[in-house]
């Protein structure tokens, strides 16, 4: 916003001539922060550079930074739209003096409108309450906006200083806007080239859970997106696997809406997925010498791979009637791969009560000499545990429900 203010009072000459480049540069940043390949590489670099040997506060800082990278996505997108608004308004103000053709003004308005729709469709309230509206508008309006950006860049480049069209594209390859548009297009397209329809085996041990089995083992810390369609309604889940050589991996889909309920009531034999998985918070468990993963219910899907594949992580799983709800597959993996001294399974139905979760967590934290706690629970449980950890001086991270 400071840059736009300076440009408005004519103290930012670069923005006067390259406002579109500033807009597109911000959008490149926004798209990169949601790109599977970029995030995998970024998480891998951070882990390789800072793994275990650096002071704890450094590793905590980088974990927090990467967990909040969604803020960069949102902030960069908003900044990009703001810069587009600036250049369109400025074009209207100067169109007489600069002989700006109406087609340039028109495409500028259309581009701003589609970018704004893309941005507002991702508002937290819409994402939380109308997921399908968010996904369809954010995705398809976003793709449309990219097409309009290309047209806007090409049309703007073709206009001469006198306001006519040059009919030559020689300048286009030298324009910053061209390369930014190309990077945006590539970043958006790459994950879609990895979309595949794959066979799945789904078991439904209870009406509340679908256990989905896929071929091929997966390293810990990765999350996957699945859908019944190649294009729309992709849902992200944690991946459970014993390792890359295990031959299979699982996704635990707790019934929370119509889509996940359909996995139980109308069991598919194939699902669409992106072969390029994206790194999540559990991937950063490699940064720590020892840690605790605590989860409730289907939150086990996000952290079980970490405790199966890394012997310096302790598992606490709390739920009700757990074996009946989730079936024997998960319990078999836990009992085969994790020593008894490295996990606690607390079944509230068997025990007849709820645990003193904070006391349990604190006792394990001290006894296990842990450096950090990873929490996967519902929003209320997550907030309570995070606050309890803070009060007891324990470093903790959990899902960001507005990210």
C-alpha cells in the first residue's frame, strides 16, 4: 500500500511505467505459495539447512514462517489486485493525454474484475461455509483471470506511444509483464500435469470414517488431494504410510460433509489425485531432535506417518471407541511399527472418562525430553491445547483453520 501511495503522489516513477509488472510480480508470489512443487522444494531446503543442529529458536522460527506461508499467498494476491486497480484507474485518468485505446481500458477493467472475484471467493467465511463456491470461483475465475492477463499484456504491448497498434510483438519478449505472466501460467499448470485416476480400496469400519488405500508408499510429512472428478472438488488429507518401500498408503476421511459422506454411502473404486504431493506441517518434524504428535479422532491421518517413520517422535491419540470407529488397519500399523514406550492410545469409551490431556501431554513432554508438540484436533481442542502449551512453556504448532 505504501508503494501505491507513493505512485499516486508521483514519487514512484517505476510504478508509473511498470505498474502491471508490480501487480503480476505479486501474483507470482501468491501462486508460488500454493504450488506443490515450489512448496516441496522450499520445505526440503529449510529442513536440509536447519535440521537439528541449529538453535531451537531458529527451527521454531522457520516452522512458524512456513506454517503461515498462506498469509504471504493472501497478502501478495491482495497487493496484486490493488496494483491492477491502480494501473487501470491511472489509465482512465491519462487516456486522453496518452491516447490509450478503449480496448486497453476495457481489458483492464475485465482483468481487475476477474482477479477481484478470484480473491474475494477465497475469503475465510466463504471457504468455511461454502467450500464448493470457493473452489469453483477461485479456480475457474483464476484461470479466466490468467487468460485475461495474457490478453491485457499483449494488447498493452501492441499499443504505440501515439495510441495506435504496432502490429509487432517484438517488444513482448522483452517486457517484464510477459515473463511474469509466463511464470504464473507454468506454476498453475505444473500440478495439473500430475493428475491421475487411480484405483482405490475403501473400507468403512463405521459410518463416520472411510479408510482409503492407495498403491505406492509415501514418505512422511506429505499431504494429498483427492476428488471424484478430474477438475473440481479436490479435498486435502494427511497421508499414512509405513515408508516409501511399503507398497501402499492410506487416507483417513472422517465424515464431515456431503463429499466425505459419499465415500461411505457410495463407495468409489477409483479416485482422482495429484501424484505430486504437497508438504505440510508434519514434514518439518525432521527439524527437531525429539517431539510429540498429539491428535484426536481422524486427526491421526496427519501425524501417524511421522511416528511410524521417525523413531524420535511420540504419539498420543485420543478418541472414542477407536478400534470400532477406525478399524484394525491403523492399530496393526501402530503396534507393529511403534514400540509401546513411544505411544499412548486413550479410548474415552473404554476408559469411561476424558483424559486430563494437558497433564498427560506435559508429563510425556518432560519424560521424552521433547522440543516441540504438533497438534491435530478440532478447532476448539486445538486452541485449548495450544494455549495450555503456551502457559507451560512448551513449543507447539497446530492447524490454522483460517489459512
